[in-house]
C-alpha cells in the first residue's frame, strides 16, 4: 500500500513538474532558513551554560538610581572586593581585572618571540574565580595554580602557541616587558560561547605590583574591566542579597552617595542578553532579537507552506476526475487523505534533504556575518539538528498538506466525474486571497523592519559625534618613562603627512572609560553624580576636532593642574551659560587639590550611541597616557603608516606596533546591529522571493484555467493591457491590504528595537510608502510574465483549447 502511495505520488509530482519545482524551491529555502536560525539561536542561548552552578552566580553592578536602565556600570571599586568578602563570608566572591591589548614575550636574546594579545583575553584572576566557574584542568589545579604572585594559567592552545609541544609548566612569560609570570597551570580552551574569553589568567596577587590603573583604597573610581562576581549560597535568593547590599552601601559609602548609588546583582546567565551593559566577550544580543529571529524563521516557513496550499487548491480541478474514479472504485476518504499526505511528505522530505545541503554550504557565510564560530560543525552528525529537522518535517507536512488533502478528498464522485468542480468558488478564492495577503503581510513586516534598521545604521554613520573621526589613527603606548613620550613626539613631528598628535588615556569615544566622583567648590561631600574622565595633553582638542564653547584649553602639565569640562557638566550643575562655570573649582576623586575650570568644550559622545552624553572632565595626567592619536594630513600618502611604524620602533624596540583607524573602531561599537541588519536583509529577500514564487504559481494556474475566458474577451475587443489589468488589479488590492495590516505590526516591533538606543532615527511615513510601492512593483513584475503571456495568445487558439 505504501509503495502504491509513493508510486502514485511521484507520478503526479512529475506530471505537474512546474508546480512541484515551485513548491520544492520555496520549501527548501524556508527550511534552510529555519535550520540556520535554529543553529544561531542555539548558539546564542548556550553562552556559559557549561558551568554547573551558573544559576547561582551573579555579577555585581553599580547603579546610579536616577539613571534608570542607563545608569549601570560593570566596573566596581577595588576596595569593594575585600569589604564584600568580609560582610558576606558565606558567598564565594571573586574579582577579574581584564587588561587592554597586551604584549607577551617568550624567551631571551635572539630567540625571543613577541605576541600581541587582544583586549580581554588577558586578565588578573582571583583564585576563588575557579570556585564560581568550571574549567577542565590539564595540568595544575584550581586550588593552588594562582595562589601565589607571579603565576599564570594558560589555555591549551595558548600554551602550544608559546611553547609548541614542550611542557609549559614552570616556563616563564613576560607581560608588557614589565613583569615575569611562571606557568603553573593549563586548562582546556574556553568555548566560543563564553563571556569570559580568558586565555591568559594572571595571579590577582600580582595586580598591585604590575602597576595597573588601580587604587585599592578609592571607593569613588572604577574601571570597567575590573568586575566582581558572587556565587550565592543555595538558601539566599537574589532579592534577599540585593536587600543586604543596600545596607552594605550605607555602611561603606558616604550618606550622600548611598542616597543615589546602589549595588545590584546581574545573573551571569543574563549577561549575554543584556544590551545595557558590556561584557568581556564584547558580544550581546537581546532576547527580543532572538525571538525576532525565531519569528522571522516561522514567518518564512509559513510563507513556503502557503505556496503549497495555494497551488494545491488551485490545481484541485485537475485532480477532480481522478478523485471521482478512485471513489467509484472503492477508495475511502481516509485512503485519499493518505495519498495526498504522501505527496506532501515526498515534497517535504526532498526539500529537507536539499535544505540540509544548502544550509551546510552557506553555514560559514552566515556564521561570518553573525560572528559565530562554526568550524567543524556538520549538521548531519548533530543529533539536535537532526531531531529539529524531524520535527520540522512533521510540522511542515501537516501545515502544507492538511487543507489541500481535506479539500480534494472531499469531492463528491458524481460531480467530480462530470467535471463540475470549480477552483474559483467563493470559499477557495477567499482562502487563496487570504493566504496571499498573509504572505505579503509577512514579507512587508520584514521589509519595513529592514528599512528602519537601515535608517538607524545610516543615522549612526552620519550623526555628528562632536569630534572628528576620519583620518585619525590611534595606537597603544607601552610606556611613559622620562622623555619617552617627548622623544616619540619630536621624531613624528617632522613627518609631513602628520597634521596633529595627542597623548591621552582614551580617544573621545571609547569602549574603556574611567568614571569617578568629584567635589564642587567648597563642598565637603562629593556630588550625587559621576563624571567620565578624559586625561589628555593640550593637543587633544586640536587633534580630535573638539570645539571650545567658552574659556581656553588648560596649560601643559604632567599632573592635574586645570580642568576643561563639557557643556553637559555645566548644565548638570545648573549653568545655562557655559562661561559662568569658568573659575569654579573641583576636587577629583580622592585627591585633596581644588583645581580651577578654565574652559568648556561643546558636547561630544564618550560612550556608544546606546547612551546619552554625560558630564565629562578633561585634564592633564601624564601617568595615565596610554594612547597616541595621530591626525593624518589630507595629502598623506599610502606609505605614511609604514614611516610612523619605523619611528615608533626606534622608541619602543621591545614592543609590537599596532594601530587602528578611529572610524573603524567606532563602527565596531555597532558591529552587532550591523551584522544583524545584514542577516535581515538576506531573510527579507528570501521571504519576498518565496512569496513571489507562490504568486507566480497561482497566476500561472489562473491564466491556464481562464484560457477560454481570455479568448472570448479578446474576441470582443479587449486589449492586451485590459487583460493584464484584469489579472493585476485583484492582486494589487491584496498587496495593499497586506501593507495596511503589516504597517502597525512592523511599527510596534521596530519601536521596541529602537528603544535600545538613546539616539534613534524617527520612523517616518516614507518608509511605509517605500515598502508598499516596493511590494506592488515586485507583485506586478511577478504577475506580468504570465498575464502578458495570456493576453498575447491568439484568441482562436484560446477558444479551441477546450
């Protein structure tokens, strides 16, 4: 019986090969998209799930109460570590202190090798870290490997990079040509799905001696890379601990600070999905975006299934006599249902196999777009993927096959044999119209969303940030010894392709930031808001194109002597006119010096556009200069960077030269949004293409079934344009109805997406008009081939067709 069903199914599919091809193409694309989205969603949801106690581990955040969702800081003051351990001895508490780009040197003399490590792959690690997070130890142990100063634990790959196949235990690495660390442990590489991508873990006991930007007694300053984690006892809930942290803040912070500042817990499970805060991996994605991807996958699959239903019901007339003969010969409705379900299953299985091949071929491209590590992933050997495909096959067969099977198997044999069944009845016509509306509604929701995302991406690139970003390179400076910075500056100044240079701790907009508190004038207590510091020399304003709103730039100095603030700072203190703040005095952080404000710069963005402009203070502080910014002249030639490298190498012969263009660095802040936008462009194209396939198939069948009607119309004088209009008018109406339905849905979805940005584009009406016109044009192009073909057929031929 099954063999008979399959034989008949293949025969029918071969007979209607054109419609079979449309169905298989649509289902293949839809299923391939679903498979790739499943892989992506599974990847994103698997972050840090390898740790057995992950549901009890939290990151401690500092929150400015008046800032709502935008006032969270990941960096914690270092004194908080000891205080938390003292007050909460039942909790396991650890601190990680990741450092920026690092130079690692192996060996001495002519055999010495240098390696540049990316930011956040090197971190000072407290030994208790391994009680919170699970690692597979190859050599050494969690209890003792980082117990002593001057020790380091390497990942397996990192150890092989440095020492090859030799035993790394007991060997030495030098970090930033400053301090030696002895290898005391080797762990398996961290998975790609982790927010802790450390491959070099230095003993936390060495941090003070290393000389990082730290102040072990300063409760007012913090560095975003210095983060504290807690594993709560099983009997202590998150809410209970946060209530205890309220008392903790009151105990250790001044009353004025305790009134506006609080410590809150962020589940490590949620770090990857919280776009309001950063993490060491530099990768976040909101759960809303994940559900959006799932929804798009479902939409695309529904669109493909709609094609099947539309074409199957449209072809019902062709199957009417077959059904009549089968019923007269004794076939039951159940047997007919199984026959038509088997046809659907054959198409679905073929589509699944093709989808699996397509998905495997394009996997690396999709992974590259989304920055997913997919090396070695083979879908056919992945049990969860195959289980997903099995479920998808059943669902797709049910969705695509149920209604057509019920319609065709329900024909009355007498009417079917007399050929009196119609595919243009009100019920079936309404169904096909509704399904076409559904297809184009889905396509236009995705299209409108993509247009809004494009507008937001364009807004990012064109918004005035308050400083210049083009033709500026920045490079890390490894040392500030006596005369070193001055010597490098003097050598580079003679280069004709350099317009200006500036030493600073950070570029104007940076992923790393120093926030601290301050006292104003003669206040005995710190004010209730923090400022972001931008230590820099006097050329900072000129190099980055900042503009003075009042006063002057501070005078050259090695330490803090004068301050320049931004307009947001003056406004926060109540000064409507920036010039009125000149001469006022500030005390920054834990210092005892009251220094004057001598200038005000116009506002510029210090964080990404996810956050608003906040109060900022510029001042000289040579000891914290770690970046050299170079503004290249407009006439700089292609070899300018190479000449800069040669000069740099004479000053820092023991270090590797590296640089980045500032505009590229700033674009990386929105890499996640940009890559998702690229993905949605592809999905939009696929959704529209699948919809057009179905529309083409329906129009093709309608043209075939109305051949005699077209002949009569042409015989009585109808023009080719009249015939084309007849076909087009109804479908254009359906597209317009779809636009009316899609517009509010797309607006609601994208409004939620835009709320993640402080600076966001306004959703204008032209986007909906553009989407509607685009959909109409695409529909007309799809319809035109078959309708024009029908309109140009000789009426004599059309009238003889029956």
